[in-house]
C-alpha cells in the first residue's frame, strides 16, 4: 500500500560482495515483459507516488480521495488491497486496513473500486500474496488477469520474496503488468541481484529499517541504498517516512527518481474520519498535500548538480 514509512521487510544479512555492487555494469532486469512499461514512463520527471488503502473508510469517500491525489499531481497511485494480517505495516496503515475491511473491502470489491475511478494515471495494487494466490480458479494467474482487465498496471507484494516470485512474474509478463519489489537498506549482493532481475516498472527503495510511518526527519540510509542501485536500469522510488515537500526534494536531490508517500496521506483520512469532517474537505486537504509533495519532488530534481561540460 505503499505507504512510505510503515512497511517492514524480513531482516537480511548484507552479503560480502555488497561493496562490488557499485562497480557492476549497468544492467536491465531479466524478465520476459515485452510491452513498454507505463509505470517507467511515469518517471520521465521526478515522480510523486501516493498510497491509500482502497475503501478507507468507505467505498465512495475513498474514490473521491484517490481522485483528489490524481488532481494534486500524482504520477502513479498505489492502492492498498487490505489483508487481515498486515504484518509489514505500522499503526497508521494497520488502522486504514481495519477501516477498509470494516467497510466491506474484498478482492472483488477492490476490482470494482478500480473500475469506478476516474483518473488518468497508472494504478498499482499493493497487497499480500495470500489474496493473489487464493483468488479464482488458477492460483496467481486469475488474480493478475482480473487486475489487468480493470486497469491495474502493476503490483507490490511486501511478503513475497524474490526467490518465490516466479509464478507472479510469469503472470505479469503474460498480461503486461509490472512487478515492483522493495529494497531495504540491508539488501545487497546476490539477494539484490535476484530482486533486480525480476523487478519492472520501478523499485521501491525503503529509506529506513522498520515499519511504515510518517517521520519528522529522513533516514541517513537513503543515499547509500540509492548508490547500490546505480547500476540497475529501472526507476528508483524512495518511501518510508516522507511527509513534506522538503522531504521529497531532499530525497530526489539525493538521486531518487521519485518519492512514495502513504502514512502522511492516510493520517489525513484517519483524522478527517475521526472528526466526522465532510468528504470534500478531506479530499481538498489530500489534494493540497499532494501538490506540495509533487512540487518538492520536481524541486529536488532541479537541485541536482548538473554534469560538468567537457
């Protein structure tokens, strides 16, 4: 669900060949996708990628909130399909999942939600592998086929290790969807190579260890993680802890191709719900923060040092 600051990844040991990753030749992920990636195209300028849980706090209001993010400048939108055991999420996203499930969200309702949206930006489904595997008559393939039919462009599956992702990768290739993986500050060496061989669309760069959640300051790990990814030919979007335009600018200035923001946006939905605020008021606040974050990302790109002329 992309949130940007509350998602955790299984702990990893840094491989001994991590230091060599910066010296590797630039490479393209080795998957069988043949169609151009709409998600990669969204990163032509520094991209803003917001996340909301679909159906939070209820179907119609959530539609308005997602459309507000599109109006605010979102380049890609991650939509969370809630799972009853969101082990990778922090408190903010967990509560969004609870509200969405209480409002009746299911996989089929999620697909109806996507069909009802009036947005002109690529949509990514963030969910857990159990829901993908259990859907339909053909495990994995049925879910991907249905997602493609309603307009989903890719998946983020936080609990799916790259080593076990081949069935989902194959289904995504078949139906022309992208598969995004999360790279943690500790991901390096052979494990990083395995992830990057299977990724497409963009890679979700986890700015800090731990679970998702908005932060007042950014992690020092971001630059080091981006440096390890320099040799891979796929956009890098940084999440976990980004909540302001200045955060977005700093991350892009450090080398990211985009920023992923979830918890700061979900907080707006949660607070509005608790205060019984009008849907239009909450949507306006989401649109305003979206504009700030998008502007920050673009500003960060402008701050980058320009190559010296020879």
